[in-house]
C-alpha cells in the first residue's frame, strides 16, 4: 500500500500516543501493595478534629514562648534563615495587635499591655481551609482527623496556598534550607525539606502516629492544650465551655481550630 | 561529492558528540554495580534474620514502586504499619526503616543508581545516614 | 507554511538574532534560578507572587483580546476586520505561550508541573486556568493555521472551522475570567476580594490587547507590503477608547467602595500603592506614571479628530498599553500582598536575574509573534497583492 508522508506521520503519531498512554494506564492500575497490607499504628492518637487551646495565662516569660517554638523547630529541622524575606516559621510569636488585626487596628484606647502582648501563632488547621481549596495538586489536603497536611512530594511550589491563607501561616523554601539547619540541632528521624516547596505546621502528625502529643504542647507545660474538638469529653472542649475564647479572623468563615483564652 | 568537506567535518562532529558520553565516563560506567549489604546494623542481626522488608528479587525490581505507594499511604492516609508477604510488620519510613539497615548509601543505593544514571531526589529531604569515610 | 519564516530580509534576521540573544541571556539566568531557588528573585514570605505572575496576569488579558477582532468579523460579518483576524489570533498564540512560560519560571518545582494533570483538582482555580489556557492555545493554533492555509490555497476555509471559531469566541473571555478568579476568591486578601475583579480584568484586556494590535498592524503596514486597513485600525481604536473608559471607571468604583466605606482592609492597599503606607512607598512613582499615562491616553482617544490622526493614535495606544501593563502586570499583584495578613509591610522590587528572565520570556513571545506574523504576512502579500504590484489599499 502507498501513503504520503502526512498520512504516515498521522498514523505514527496516533500509535505512539495510544501506545504510551495505554501502557501508562495499565501500569498505574496495577497495584503493588494491597490495601490490606497497610494499617495504622495501634498506639496512634485518633480524633475527628484536632485542635488547640492556647492558654495565655500560662505564657508569662519569654522562655515560655521560646520553649514551644524551639521544640517545634528542633523536631522538624526548621531552618533558621537570617534574611526575614526568606524566613521559615511553623510556630512563632506575634503581638496581639498584629495577630488579631481586626481587633487591634487603630484602637487608640486598647490597653498597651494587651496590644503588645505576644501570642503564639501557627497554622490554624481550619475546618474550611482556603489553602486546601486552591491547591491545584492536592499537595495540601485535609486529613480525616482534621489536620491540614502537606505532601512535600507533590507540591509544585506555585504558592497559591500562601496567597490564599488569611493567617500568613505558610512559608516557602526560597533556597535550599539545609545549610541553615545547625548540625547539632538536626533531628535525624525527620526529613528536611528542599527548595521550591511550601511548608507549615503539620500538627506533629508523625508524633501523633506514635501516640505522642505535639512537640510544642509537650514543651508548653500546660500552656497549649491539645485535643479532639469533636469529642465533648476532651480537655479542649471542657476548657472551651468554661472560658471565653476567641480565634483569629473568624469572620472569614475558615473555622480555625486554634482557640485562645486568657 | 558535492560539499564533500562540509559533510565529512559534520560527520566527525556528529560521531564525536554521540560518543562523548561514553568516552568521558570511561571504565566507571561499565563497572558492574556491587551494592554492599555488610553494614554494622545488618551484621548485628543473626544470619537467618537478615531479610529485607520483602524478598531480594522483589526489592531489586520494585523498590521504586513500593516506596511510591508507601509514601502515599503514610503521607496522605496516615497509616504507618506495613505487613509484608510473610506477615511481618514494619514501620513505613525510608529514613527510619530502610536506611536503618542500609546505612551505607554510597556503597548500596548509589551503586546501582550511578550505573543506571538516575538520581532520585529522595535524599534532598530524607536525611541520608552518616557514613564513615573509608 | 513554516518555510516563510526562514526567508527574510537582513533587517528581519537582525531582529531574530537580537531576540535570540536576549533569550540566551535569560536562559542562563533561569539556570541560575533553577539551581539556587526562587530566592534569587525579589519575592519574599510576605510577597510570594511578583513580576512573573504579574506579567502572566497581564498577558492573559492580551491573549483574550483576540476576540475583539474575531467576534465582530465572524459573528457580525464586520468585513473591515478581515485582514486583522489572523494578526489577532497569532497575537493570542504568542501571548498564551508567554503566559505558560511565566508560570513555568515561577514554579518552585517546575519539573513537577504535570502533577496538576496527574492529580486534577476540580475545586482549584489554578487547575482550571491550566486547562483553559492550554485549550485556548490549541484553538488558536488550529484556527489560525487552517484559515491561513486555506487563504494561501485561495479556497474558502473548511466548514468545521466555523464552530471552532465560535468556541474560541466564547473561550476567550473565560480564560481571563478564570485568571481573575485566582485573585477574587481569596478570603484573606481584601484588595483582590472584589466582585468586579473579572470585569476589571476583561475591560483592561480589551483596551490593552487591541492597543497592542493597532501598533503591530501599523508596524506590519510600514515594513511589509501587507496593509491591514486604515478603517480596521480606526474601528479598533474606538474599541480601545470605550474599553479604556470602562476600565478607568471600574477602578473608580473600587476606589469608591474602599474609601467611602472607610474599612481599613479595603483602603490599605490603595493607600500603599498611591501614597505609601507607614513610610513604605516604593511603588508610588510607577502607579502615578500608570495613572498619568491612562489620562493622556484617554485625552488622545476620546476626541475623534485626535484619534483619526494615526501618529497620535499610536501614542495613545502605547500610552494605554504601558499604563495597563504597570497596573495589571505589577501593581495589582504586589498590592494584594501589602500589607500582609499581620498588617505588616514587606516591599517588593524585582532583582536583576528576575528581570533578565522576564525579558527573555517576552523575547520568546516576540519571537513566536515575529515568526507567525512573517508567515501570515508573506501569504497575505502573495494573495492580496494586486496585479500591478502595488500595496493593497482597502477600498471598501
């Protein structure tokens, strides 16, 4: 049979696409690991909606804040970058007027003590997270226990989640973080991240999986109360029902899971 | 032939470019990979317990796929226990399970990876075990 | 038809190699960025999108503006645009290519871009943006190539092109609406949280894109034997005029809501951009340049006697384009990040490597545009060239 060059190229092209496409579809459907082979650690902490209560009455000295921040930074190999434009922070201090700008903005008569009081701020693991809504690859997603999680393998570094987060909770690796992690502080049981991905607090999912509370909670000596907001008998719920509590920017509808009490 | 010299010079350049990778890598590229499993951690185990998570032939061929699926189960579903084909349980972790026995990345993982000229980026994040320089 | 692109005058080749030079320098700059990370740009934890995304945003508008010539010609039989449609479609292709390149250079992990396709996320506007842009690119390539090929053979284009053209007319505003949705749905960014974001984007697109097309048509007329037509250019000029008026009006609407409501979250970004906030005023000069250029453009455009003068129209179009380029390609994106969610201010200015990469992407766009226009013009010259070897002057 005879055909001209155009037709030959058409047939070759379509066969190639079908061939490659077909093999990859068949390959991806072939599952190596059966679902029955995977199970959760029986010691893991389980819950439906993990949350925090930050008890401000327990944060009095600078050391009270630093203990929590350093615990997190150490366990998770959070780099210390001097350039504030490139800094990575998972949990840190911010004054009341900046952490709660709706309350503190241009309020001349707000008590100076409250205005400049440092508050621990971190990812709020919102119940209705805008960052999860915008992520084009589901690299950030909501787990069934309420944690807004990061899949560092999938993140393409588009930083849409950073634009979407109303709390400024997310940091991007503008450069390789490894030179900024002091070797004596390195936690060899937890990975670092690499340049080009977004990171944030992931509620110590790796500790919860072993039955441990988050690092900052353990270091806080009662300042951070951790528990399942969905469980009416949990400590967090008991504290919330007996105290006035407030959250950051609740009017945005994100339903944050980090509460603050005095 | 027409334009004879241009063609010959072009051919020489072409052959040079095509064979350049082989010339430059020399003996290194053709040496058979020899991954070593005699790490102190493995040697500490009794002889009959020196088994990987799955059989050697399986791991050789499928460890990439296994790690991919492990990654999705741990990161995305939060389930951290793997039961292998023989019913033994392992914690799913490259850094804390695989690399605990295979603590010699340069003499194990890199052997085959260098030969096949692939550079998986696992260790950009997952901290590779410290190795003694021998 | 591609062979038309490798036959050219000396001036043509000098231009091509000039563009290739800029692309080469930018490419080396990109390798530097790929190795060291996006930290080599001026972006920061607070201003996490900068020049790359700004340029992308502006160019989606230019890409969408092709519809402003295609719609009147194909839907309403406005014959005067007959020689402009191919230029509009090819401009759209060039603009979409630039958009995709700007996204690519902005990614932290560019090698993982295909994750967006492998893990489609229907609730993510960015996923839809990738889809609609890719489809729009394919549509324009298909339409442009087919119609031009038919013209070369001096036969009418095949019937199946018509429904695809109608699809592209509906698709064009959608690409810019989806891009506006990237900004307009983010709860924490009050500068962007406006219902008329998409409308503003479309208005500025339909002013800026045709303005560029007018300049390109004038260049084509000057340097080749092909004349897109004086009346076509004038009609486009009227479109630029009305759309620029609407664009400025929409900006006024935003100002009103912000400043009459006196809500700080709404006002602060405007204050930062136009007067400076708490001593930070890096962007104030360029925002005022943008406003002055817009005013100059409007004065030159609104009065028909001035608009009919082609040299003044050219100045008006350049003024329009630059004004919108500053506003949409820089001010809008950076303004959304200032102040940050903690009401603190981190400023942004692009670095040299970032600028070189940006210039290289623009050079790629102009290279694509040059090649496509060369092909289109060569074909049209042959076909439309009258038998006395004179430049075709539009008689209808």
